[in-house]
């Protein structure tokens, strides 16, 4: 008699994680480093990408652009002559507030993985649910604008905890804000001790070199692991 | 023979709407005007409330404060000596990204409705899901910070469509931003033609009188309907 094997699905996100692993296998096979870019609405993800992708040398980049509806950001990035695929989450109600692994998978047929070194997945602007869904990425960047206030790491801890890099954007506005950068960084360390951080201004270009170097390092790690 | 009556539940949000109506009945009975305050993270909802509630005369206000975790905002508002009830949505994963009618209902026992003229429900910072869930409110305010960019009404249309007032905050920063206010307002009108709008700076106090007048008007309408 064979013993019956019982397998309990332990995690409500199990289906998502299964598909995320399948995505990751595809990315690994193609030797593409994948970065999940997350932030609140209007933190400057797309403008940062315009800056960074416009100055990448030696790395072939592509973008998977997540939005509830429309293709405003994808249209902006297409002018940089990188492959951009728009993924709209909006059907029914107000649209999905995040990307999940299956949505990303549904778009992979359109992404020319064989021609890329790095794929940036720009998530829907939201500080909650995107942090809950892996999509097969190698690393996650969380962009926080200084205009959003010092308390955000404490109010949205999972987002700050679930990332490998915190980009603090719009620092050109610091002189005009009541924003205590040390206090903010203290809060970041409270939820994700020692997580790397880069200060940027997508407007002036400050910090863009550091962000580019970080992307190159992620890409080099993926190539080395292949 | 009796004819069998078939009732089809038409709307996946039906349960939420049922509870929202029950909340509304309670609010109406108490003669309390209820406003659902929504925005992206860091748009300035709490600072606006500090300004407005600190200067309300003749209206007794209370706040139901929605956050994933912590009570940072509630603590700030409590110093204004208005009744503040904290409602945390965070359990499991990263927490619920919005308030729904049942969450609000679960907190009503703590809210002294009999002592209030206006109850402000400060929603979780998110431009997507809060717009999908009525909680029994009389009106909804959507706060958009000028630092978030001109394209937000087009990217998060349901949020801008589901409100009775758009507050455009942080206008003190306009001289330091590449933000075309006319273009933003044009986008607002594209998704919600003619919706009332108030320009504010929670920092300088500009526009706070107008916001207070708007709240008084909503309250007067509720009293008149009672």
C-alpha cells in the first residue's frame, strides 16, 4: 500500500510565487537582470528611468510599464529608443493596484528578453500591495520622494522592508520643505536596517550616476551567476 | 403556488454597499456629516486636517484615522483636542490598502457620534482601491499634491472621478516645480468635468479658509436634510 502524501498549500500567495519562479527561470535563462521599481504615485519613477536609461552604456535595457490605464509613461520612455511594453491593470472597478507575477508573465511574449541585459518593471504607484507580490525580479527598488514626508517608512513598513535599495528622490526640493533627512533615514533603518540608499534628483541629475552603477552591479551579479 | 423569486447579486461590492448604507443611516440619525478624505501617501491629508480642525468654529469635528499600522497621524491630531479614533488595517501581508465600510463600522462604537457635527475619515494613502469602497460618507475629498505631477488624473481616473472635491495641495512649492497647473486642471476636467477644486498650502495656510467653508457647507446640507 502506498502512503498517501498530503501537501498543504501554506501560503495564499503560493500561486503568485509559483508563477514568479517561472518568470525568474525565464529571466535567468536569458541572462537578464530584472528590477521591480516601486513607489507611491508621483515619486518620480518614470523621470528617474528617463535619466538613467538615457545614459546607460554597454547595458541593453528594456521596460515593462505597469499602469492602471493609458500609456503616458510608456510613451515618454519609448522616445529613449529602448523596448517598452505597456501592461494595463485596469478592468472592472478602478483597476488592480499592483502588478503580480501572472500579469508580468502575460506580457513576457512581447518583451525581447534575448536582446536585453536589464529589464525594469515599473510597478503601479502604490506603497502597499506591490510589496506583497514578487514578479520574478532579482531586486526591488523603492523610490520615496522627500515631498512625501519623514514618516513613510513607519507607515508603510512592508514596502521599505521588501526592497534592496531605497532611492530618496526630489532632493533638489529639500531647501523648500520641512523634511529632516536624518530622521527619515533613521526611520528607514528602523524597518530595514542598513538597506542601501541613494539620494537623487531626477530633475538636476544628482545621484543618477550612483543609481546607474547600482543597476550595473545587479546586472553583473546575474551574469556571474549564469 | 407561489412564484419563486430569484434575486441575483449584481455587484461584487454589494456587501460593502449594504454596510455603507447602514453606516450612513447611523450618521444621518446622529446628524453627523461624514467626509471620506483620500490621497496618495504624503499628499498632506493630516497636515491639512491639523490646519482646518484647529480653526473650526461652531462645528464639532472628529476624526477616524485609517492607517496600515501605528498611530502617528492620530497622535498628531489628538493634540488638537478633537476625538480621534485610530483604525489599523494591517494584519497579514502588508495590510489592507484601503478602508471599507465594515472596517469603519467596526470602529463606530468608539466614535462619539452624538457629540459631533462632522466626522472626517482619513483613508489609507492610496490612489486606487479607496475609490472603490464607499464607507457611508456624504462626500469625498481627493487631495492631490502638486509634487505628484500633472498626469495623475489621467493615470488614476477613478479616484478623481469618485470625489466631490479636489484639493490641490502644496501650492507653495509651485515656483520650484515643473508643474503646469492649467494642464493639471484640464486633466481633472477630462475625468470629472466641473468638479469643485480648492488650491491649498497646508504649510502657509493658503486656501484653508475655503476648505473650512466647504466642510461647513456639507455639514449644513446634512442638517437641512435631517
